[in-house]
């Protein structure tokens, strides 16, 4: 089964499983509020939520954004998201916020992530969804993704500036990271 097919198959139960993650929705809310604070409460605000999954992150953005904000949630289980050129979607001066799970280069975070996956995420995924492929993929993807430094360097290499990040609190510290980056403003 392809990863995209595994995500398609697991979509109906995905929210149930992530809802069991202590702090998951709190971290989405905190990231959404930080984004809106950074870009400002202004009329005509437009936000794009890439890889929005089932929409939990889009809902958090919607709640944090001022009335009248134009929102677009995009997800491509069919693998199309990998083909997107995010930089081109942003207006000059626009901000990108990415929440990314990664334990690369952090031995303590890796031990915690492995334990949570083996004891909770994969068994529940199999029990509730019989979808071992999806939850095994989620475990491995967090292990195999870029480190915080590598991801920040990729953002800079893609042309973003003011790149910053923070890690989540609680058990996800060192595992879930929020990155912000700004597309340069056009010269007048």
C-alpha cells in the first residue's frame, strides 16, 4: 500500500487517534495564535494551511484569525502536495508556519517517540483501523525527517528569511517543532 493510500484509508479515524495525544490541539492553537500575532490582525488577511490533513490545524487558524480572513486548507493524499511550490503561493512579505515532527539528532526525543509509537500510536492504529502501514509510516517519518537545523537551512535555501522555530511543551518537547519564515518583500 502506498503512503497516500494509507492516509486515505486512515482518514476517518485519524482525528480519534491524534485526539488522544495530550497537548496536540493546544499546540495547534498556540501555533495558530503565534502566526496571527506575527502577521497582525488586519483586513484582507489570507492564510493557506498546507498539509491540513483532516482540518484540525485549519480550524485552529480559523479560530485565531480575525473575521473576514480568507482561508484555504490544502492536503494531497495523492502525493500532489510534494509537487507544490510553497514559496510561490505566498505574497511578498507573507509568513509560512510549519508544524513538523522530527527527532533527528535528539537522542532523548527519539527514545520518547519510539516508546510512544510502540506502546500507543501503532497498536491503537492497528486496533482501531487495522492500518499498520499508516502508523508505521508516521513513526518512521518522524525518525527519518530532517533535524531542526536541516529544516531551517532548507527554508533559508528556498529564499525565506526571518526563519525561527520553537519546540512544543510537554511530552512532545524535542519532537514537535513549529517553524516560521517570511518570504522577502519585493523591492519598491
